[in-house]
């Protein structure tokens, strides 16, 4: 990786973070910022620090460290020489680099989890997966950090040249560092992938739209690929391992920042594409029109959840993949769900908002709700969870909050 490439990637990453922060500021204001909105700029700072480390490793310390030295080289090296100084400093920056690298990766994972927490807060099975993600991220980060900092004892042996400090005290090619970071990195990424992808796969929308959304939320696959390449190269590259570690570390962080911010700014990108005449990139071809068939909804069979065809169908007790709340075999429970954030991006096969170009959850004008989408919108809604006593399935429909049955008992729960 050349210096130009590393700083170009840094510039793009910082630009994406700035755009994301500005978009969120425009949508919710600073007071509406959530955990991920506050942490993402911190990840930009850490990305800059890692880029500087990568530059120092390659350009200032020439990839040298206390690793990959023969016993003869260690014995003949003068500890007061410039080479010894470079090797010692190269080893120290490797130790710090491993720590910052892990912190950056896990910080981005935390941002993604916080975003999912807002997105899936009213889907109880996915909400539990989000809570598990919080625990897994916290525990795995502690384990990885302890492995990096305590794997070599005493700590100063991390930059000791002679005598040979042993393989665990050579941060450039320490298998403990490489494997601990890689394994927990991949495992946590796989768990984050397991939150949105099964839901998207089972939603009844056009295949093109489904694949687009899965690509949008499945970006962690590219992060795993970059992490795998990095781990393999560090373990097999020999003396060049430190250079490969810093190079692919920067690339992996860049990919992580991109894929973690794209779902957040997707509505803005959709607007820009529409204004530029490229709305086909976000079109809903293959799905039914909300204006032509209001009773045909998006059906998801993930776990025990499914979406009601429409409000009109549910009030008639009509047939379909999910029965209405008025069905005598069901025990309706109503819970307030005031989704006031701006992430309207999960599953949308709807038309356009009247007077705007952003997707939204159904139409409420005239007392009708259009096709169901599992989304988060700015509008305040009441989510009705209807438990089918025979099939033990739960249907979720987005209803007009002011006409929903049981509204009076839950009025206090609405976010105004």
C-alpha cells in the first residue's frame, strides 16, 4: 500500500462519516443523536491514528521489529545502533497498533449494533439478538484486549531484542494476537449478519429489491474477507508481515466504515439518485403497487413474525398469510411503538410519500394503510401484536394510531 492509497482511503472514510453526521443532524438534530451517532466520529479519529501508524511502520521504521531475527543477528546487533532503535520503536508501534486496531473494529461493531437496536426495537426476537450482540461485543473486546496486552509477560519483552523474547513477544507475527483478533472479529460479524439477513430473505418483495437490501445490510461479508486476507498474510509473509498487517488493517477499517454508514445514509442516497435521474437504482420493480392493491402486503415468516396484509383486511378478518386482530381465534395485544428515527430503509416495496420521494410505511390518508413494510419511519404509530392462538404466530401491522382499537388504553405510551 502506497502512502497515497492509505491517505486517500482515510479521506474517503472521513468524508463518509462527515456526510453521515450532517445527514443525521439534519434529520434529528444534535439532541436526537443516538449512541452510534456519537461514536462514529470517534472511529474516524481512530482511523486517522491507524493510518499514521501504517505510514510510520512502512516509511519510518521500514517494517522492522524484534521479530524474524536469527540468534546470530540478535547477538551481534549493537543496542545503541540506529537499527536497534528502529526495531524497538517498530515493535512498540506494533503493540499500540494492535490495540487501536481492535478498538476501532469493535467500536464500529458497537455502532452497527446501536443502529440495529433502533431499527428492530419492536421485533422481540430480533431485539433479543441485538442484546446478545451487545454482550458478545463487550465480552469479546475484553478478551481480545487482554490477549494483546497480557499475552507477553513481562510487557517490556514486546520490544526486547536480545535474548530472543519468544514468539508471543514478537507483536509483528504473534499468532496469539492474530488468531484472537481474527476469530472474535469474524464471530461477532457473523452474529451481526444474522440479525437483518434472515428477515430480509423471508420478506415477500421482488428478488431484485431483496438482493439490494441484503447487499446493503450484508457488507460485513467484505469486512470478513479483508480480515481473512490480513490474517493469512501476517502469518505467512515472513519479515514483510508487519507491512501487510498495517496495509490490510487500513483497508479493513475503511471497508468497515463504509458498510456501517451506508444503511444510515441510504435514504439520502436515494433522494440524490432520484434527483439525478437514476432512481432505477432504488426502484421497487417486481413488487405490487400500493395504489393498485392495498390488500396485498409484504409477508415475512421469520421466526414467529408475519406482517398483516393491510389494515382493511385485518379488520374484515380476511384470509391471508396472517389473520387480522379481530379474528376470534386471536388474542390481540396493543403496544405503543413510537418510532421517531429516520431509518426508513429495511423493507420497502411501497410507492412514494405523497409530496416527497422517501419510502414510508403505508398510507393513512382516508383511513387506509397500504402495503406493510418492516421499517422505521418518522411517523408515530401503534404496533399491534396479534397472537394466533392456534398457530402460535405473531402478526405485526402498522396501524393508524388514532383509529387503532385499544388506543385509549395505550395512549400514554405514545411518543409525542
